[in-house]
């Protein structure tokens, strides 16, 4: 038995879990907020180290043999030739690079060219777009950039004492916009296209490789982005999808190959195990529920859920296309939401409540079907986010998704994934684990819901939704390759 730690440095805090290497059982935990404004778009990364130090107080890391690092994705740290910060780190929520992202799309010849090059189309959050923004908005700073890193890369580098070699992993690299999960290689020409000059990029490590060892003998694993760490911590594998219910939504699944998508609906990430993690995003998920709750004058989403359960499948013919902020899947950026099927008998609060849940879940199933249409198998769906606990979601999701639904119990899955990676790297270094097989930690515990006899009803709801979608937005949605 050994002891490892997983560190998750998210946008607002650091969480640390200390785990048994063999079972993954959590032995100790630490937490500290980042000393940063909640909506800050840039930060001195030293704040992450201060938070880490505070979270690790009280002997939390005593006896730990290896540490894995997970961190917020799409941040950008720029260093000069002396490894000093050129400017504060740019964070993933910084939207100033929207015009820069559009410029890059045009500069390479369109969305299809980017999808074929790196498996994703530039978005404002990605490092490649941030580099373009920096070159345009702060040209003097851009000219000083000699190396770039992401948050987890920088934290690993700091823990190792700032060695000459800088590293990252496949998962983190796949979110940059200049590394291809398909080929496993950087596109340095895209860095030069964005920044206007070449710069050093971190070496990409394999899933079980160590980034290095501290002078005290503490092994530091490759680390990864939060999305990949959370998937690893959940224990998802082939046949599993993860649906995240935030204001917007996302569907990701484990797959054996990258899925370059000329339409740009699929973002082709790599995962933390050597597999791939294609993701499809929707712009509207829980915001549709909140909008319905406000319109109906109910106090909260729990009350909306209870109201929806008083209705019947199909919501008496009401269909809500929840494209309230436009939509990304399908690509309808300038559209609005639509409510159809209004008849005297359907104009009741419970039917609108039900239509809002059905619309949100059908929209996410559309996103899932993009992956299914490319050969991704989905037998089980992990449902994340506070709205996953709503009775209406749990009652409707299995039949609409057409799969078993697991609502995991609350846990620090990104930190757990980082710890599992640390255990893997430690075992590989000691010769007790294969570099091809991660430690078999226990799966995430949670409630399990089966579609059962409701499957046919869920299919009927989907058909009603799909017919309405296709009538109002003909040709906007295809799920084929």
C-alpha cells in the first residue's frame, strides 16, 4: 500500500485528496480558495501556489509518494526567454479573443480546415485564440513570448522546481487548438499563425509517464485538464457518456479514436488514459429550466420539477426548442427558442414545466446523437450538475437518452482523477503497474436509473421533439459523418 495525492486547481479554489494507491479510498482532504475575484479574466499564477500551500497545511501531504495535478483548462501562461512571466495568466473565461478566434478560422481557410488540422475549431477560450488576441492587443508583450504553458503545466513545473524541461499531457494539449489528438503532434505553424512567431511548447507525456521527481523524492505525474481528470476520477470507459448540466450543457464520451468534425460540432479531446474524449456542447441546458421557472412564477427548480411531474409524457403536445441563447448544436447562433403545440388544453403550468425538461433533455440527446452518428457507443450516461438531482430529470432522462443513467454522489472527481494518475505513474515507475493499464480503483458510487418500460415513451417524446425541430429549422441538424 502507498499514498498518493490529487490536486485540482480550478477557477476558484484548490482541492486536494490523499488516497490509498490500491483502492482509491480517500484518506485526507484539503481545500483553499484562490485569492482572486470570482469573475477575473486574468491572474498572477502565484495565487494558485498560495492556494495550494494553504490547502496542504496541517501535514496533509505527509507520507505521500506521488502527486497528480488537475487544473482549469484553456488558461494561458506566457514566459519570456528567462522564464519570467510576460504578463498575468489569461483565464478560460476571458472572452476578449472572440474576434481573434474568428480571424484564425478565416486565416486557415475555414472551420473544416481547423477541424482537419487539430480536431477543433477555434473558440475564444482556447490558448490559440488567446495568442492571436495577445499579438493584436499587446504586440510588445507578444514579441517577448518565448514559451507558453497551461495552468496544469505551470503548476507541475513549479512543483518540480522550474526545471529546464516543461511538460504537459495529451488531455491538456488537445484543448490548446495547436495539438492534434488524431496525429498526436503539435501544429507549430498554427502557433506562428496566431502569435506571429515561434515559441517553445511543453513536451507531451504519455498517460502513465512521470513529469519528474522533486529533490525530496516526490514523484509528479503528467497532470491533465479538469475535464479529463474528472472523467478519469469517475472511472468512465468505452460505452460511457458524461452529460454535464450547467447553464449550458455538454456531452462527452470515451472513444477509441479521434473524431475530426468538419462542422465543428465535435471537439476532439484526448483523455487521460490514452483514449479519446470527443465532446459536443449545447448553449442551453439549465438556463431553459430557470427561464421556465421565472415565467411560471415558481420559487425554484425543485418546484418546477414537482410541477412537471404532474403532467404527462409529451406535455400534452407542447414542445420547447430551448435555443434561448442561439444554439451551437445544431449550429443556429442567431435563432431563438420556440414553444409550439399551444392548445387550450395544453395551456397549463404543468405542461410548460414538463416541456422545459423534455426540451432540455432532447436537446442534449441531439448532442449525444452527433457522437452516436460517428460510431460512439453509449450504453451508460453519467449525469453531472446540481440539476441532475431533480426528480423530473431522473425520471425522464433514461427513456429520452435511451440508456442507463448514473447520478454520481458528490465528490471531487477531478482531484480523484489526478490522484489516480499519480498512482498509475508511481506504479509504472516501481514496476507494479503496466503503463497501459491504470489502477483499478472503485467506480464512482451513485444512483442508477434504467429506462425500463418507459423506453418507448421516451422515443415518442424524442420523435415529437425532432419533428418540431425539423419543421422549424429544416436541414439545420444532421447526425451523420
